[in-house]
C-alpha cells in the first residue's frame, strides 16, 4: 500500500547509471570518438590531454566518465566549479589526489570537471587559467562537460580539448532504458505510459528516469491515469527538476545555476521549495532549519524589493533561495523523493474557484431582485437562510425563482457560513 511505503528511495538515475561504456545508450558517434581518445591515453599518446563533452542535459556525458572509471578500475576525481575557482583552490583540491599513488588498488585515475560553462570568469578569475595549467601538466585523462561550449569565454579551453558532441537521446532508446528499469524493479507499465514519459522528457534521459520513479513511487502497476503527475510537470515547465537541482546541489554554484533559466518563476520556486524542503532533508532537522532560514530571508528580500521598488534586492533573494537553501549545515545524503505541488497554491486555487462560483450565483439572484450584490448578501441572504432552515421546501422554491438551482444552494450558503466562521 502506498501509505506504508517509505517516501525515500535510492535515486534510479544513480542506481541504473551505466557501469560500462557499452551500456551508455545512443550517441554512437560520440562514444566512438571518446573511446578512441581513451585508447590514445592507454597507449600513452593522446593528441589532446583533455576532452570536452558537450550537449544537452541527461544525454550521458557524466555517465560515460563514471563508466570508464569503473570499467578500467580507475579512481574518479570529480571537481566542481568551486574547486577551480583559483589556482590555489585547485592545488588544494587535487595536489594530494593527483601526485600520490592509489591506496585502494586503482589502476589509474581520471579527472572529471562537470559543467565548466557554469564557471563565472568574472568572479572566478584565475579559474580557467588554473584548468588550462592542469591540462598541460596532467598525467591522467581529464574530461570536462558543458551544456553550451560555445561561450566566448571558453575559447582557449576549447582549443585545448578534444571536442565531443553528445546529442539528445532518441525516443526509442529512452523507452528501452525505461523498460529495462521497469523489468528490474518488477513494475508493470503499459508501453503507452513509457512512450508518454519519453515524449515529455524531450531526449533528457535523467528527466525521463526521474519521472518514471516519481509516478512509480509505492506502486507495482502503472496506468495511463498515473501520467496526471506529468501533466502538472509540463505545466510547471520543469519545476520538479529545478527544485531537485537546488535541493540536491553538490555546490552553491550548481544551485545558483537555475537562476540563469530564462523562464524561472522565482515566486513559484519559493513556494515549491517551501513545500518540499522537509521531504528532501527529512533526515536532518538541522538541514531543514537552515534551509528554511535561508528561504525566509529570501522571502523578506522579495517583499522588501516589491514594497520599496528596490529591484537590486532580487539578486540577493535569488542567491538566498538557491545557494543559501542548498548550503545548509549537515546536508543529509541524497535520496530520491517525490516532490509535491505547493499545497498553498492548490488551496488558494480551490478557494478562488469556489468564490467565483459563489459570486456568479449571487450576481444572478441580485439582478433578479434589482438590488446590489452587497445588499443581497447583507439584507436578503440572512432571511433566505432562516427560511431555508425553517421550511426547506418553501426556501428552495424562493431560491429557484431567484435563479438559484438546488445544486447551487450549498455553494451560496456554505461559502457564506465559511466567511463568517
Ligand atoms: N546515454 C545514456 N545511457 C544510459 N543512461 C543514461 C544516458 N544518459 C543519461 N543516462 C541516465 O541519466 C542520468 C543522468 O545522465 P548524465 O549525468 O550522464 O547526464 P549529463 O549528460 O552529464 O547531463 P548534465 O549536462 O545535466 O550533467 C544517468 O545517471 C543515467 O542514469
């Protein structure tokens, strides 16, 4: 039963990450080029010491590097934007790891620097230079990844790397991966559901696997009706992914990256984070407290920004609700959780719908009586209420003559009762 199922589970994107290069699906040309580059390293004669894998999210760039490390028993050294902020930061992070031999029986090393396009050349001056120096000196293969490698700031880096393009994953392969996950998880799922998930993911396998896990949480049989969740997802563009990026970011820069999305609705993001922080950080009260603390400051900045027309406060609010929220102390280990639509917005929308219905009925009755709606509410409605209570049949007859059919009686009187309570 879904209620007794644990809410937390290992993320399937991690559980089913390819463990061999051959398991990385699609992108055959990219794989061929990448394998040739790795082979050149194995022979000790790479033309370029670094490869820059670029292309859309969820196409396998990071996965192929993880798979290489596992396949060849190499130690994977993962660096992020803050590790390469300056030469000194990079030295601190990698000097030990690169110069020493491996203690765990690894037979080599591979360095992965994810999302180099996220490095800000203005704030992290020296960072790109540090990467170039690392490439020049390295004895181990270095892989960089980027979604957009054509940023002019990356030109020198491009020149130093073997460029390998990854493309969106074709629908047939997305469906195949989803099918094999269902099989391993012993989940029954009609092909049309998998096909709809694949369409919705637009070639992003990470999004597709996350969607499948979201709708399958606590279930062993899926149906078309379960796709409702994805409807919300499409409406919200990819709010699920944005929330996941912020709450599971490995570095403040990664959390901050969502603020560069042109379609980001930051008011909505605030509500979504507010709803979902406790689920993602369930295991640590400290993390929940810290995240809400940052979020409340973001909220204060936003209202001050609007009240005083101080638009410069927006950047503080955005930093607080992304990097601030994700930098809470004592971050619990990353677990997959199903995010929910903000309850506050749902309740407000429901209330609004009810209120609209109420107004429509009252407007009709007032116009038949030739009184204003406020007069109807204050001077007519209370008497109708009493009549209804004293003699229901008589009351209903009067209401019918005022254009209030029986099935709308509840709308008017319930809403009014609620308003008084
Ligand atoms: N080509 C692929 N073959 C098999 N699994 C894949 C492939 N691409 C993505 N995946 C799945 O999606 C998840 C995310 O993929 P990955 O981290 O490799 O994406 P990426 O291209 O590096 O994206 P980003 O640019 O956002 O870092 C992986 O954990 C894996 O489960």
